C-alpha cells in the first residue's frame, strides 16, 4: 500500500498508471532500480576549460520525487548559463503522460 501511495503521489498521479509506463517499468533492469542505485551519486561540474553546452530545459512535476533543489543544481553541471526550468503543476515524475498538452506546449516553446 505504501508503494501505491508513493506512486500516486510522486511517480504518476493518474488513478491508473498508463499502459506504456506499466510496460516500461516491467522491463526495467536491475542495475538502476531503487534508491540504492543512485545512493552517493553526485553529478559534478565540468572540468575547467570544458566547452560550453547549448541551452537546456529541465522539467519536473510539482509532486515529483526529484526535488526543485536537485533540478536547480543541474545548471552547474550542464555548463551553460541558459537553463530553463519548468515545474508542471499537479504532476508527478511523468508529466508527459499526466498532462501531455501542457508538456507539448513547454517543449514547443523551448524549441521555437
């Protein structure tokens, strides 16, 4: 029951998980599974003199298990001053599936 509560709160807030997402999780490997897979991992800024990267877009859901603080740190790692951050209201970790229209508008705005 706690797994279901976590899922509907932070992972995918739809009452029923979309079939493509169910299939994707069923085929997930064992290496990148669970919090132990990333425990202690910390992305590091590029080395001095590294080439600048182009602009970037980071997106997360309002209720995502990826925190705003965590997403904010990617600006340092991506080596670009042009990082756009978007938080999709009412969504968990899979906003594309939870609100595809808004997700599409954000992508369209970024690439145009």
